[in-house]
């Protein structure tokens, strides 16, 4: 939850409105491959390939955020939901203010990267005019 708060704080500090129009619930955002075990919503999620699917569930919005700025996503393999986590949603127009263009995935693509210190994995999916950014601690 700390990671979501940090992204929300950064966006609020920059004065971004965080009004986005996310895809509808059940939309498959893309297929990603995790190179290592991570923790998703406090539960272990094994390394492997997953379909990431948007849900209708949203966590309680933080200060300066709207209910649409974060949604839960599910990690699905073999038709079974194996984990879920919060995705911060940033529109294509607003992402210019928070991310370097060299690091962003192209429209319709995704990026999975181990962050400095090897403590977190960032899953970044660029789909439908929005950026879905998910941070998960690495599993022990």
C-alpha cells in the first residue's frame, strides 16, 4: 500500500487532476511475464506468464485522487485468478508530467522491470489511452 501512496503523492504534488477513463471491468490489459516471485495484495505470486485483467473494484481514494485513479487488477493463468493488486491509472496526457518518455512502454505494450535495490517489480501496461502502473514487492 505504501507504493500506491507514493505514486498518488507524487501525482498530487505535481497538481495532476487524475481524472481518467479506465477500460471497463473484465478488460484484459495484456499478457506479462514475471521473472521472479512477487507479493500481490499480501499473497505470493509465482514467477511466470499471466494475463492481467481489470476489475470494477477500487480502493478508497487518497487525498487529491478520484475513485477512477486506482483500480484492482487480477493476475490470471489457466483461467484461474492467482492474485490481485492495485494499479494506478494515469492518462496518456498526464503521463508526460510523471515519466520519462524513454522509460514508458509504447501504446499497446507493457514493461516489467525490477526496480533499484531489487525490492519491487513494476508492471507498466499502456492500453486504451491509459497507463496502468502496478508495484509489487519481491517475494522472499
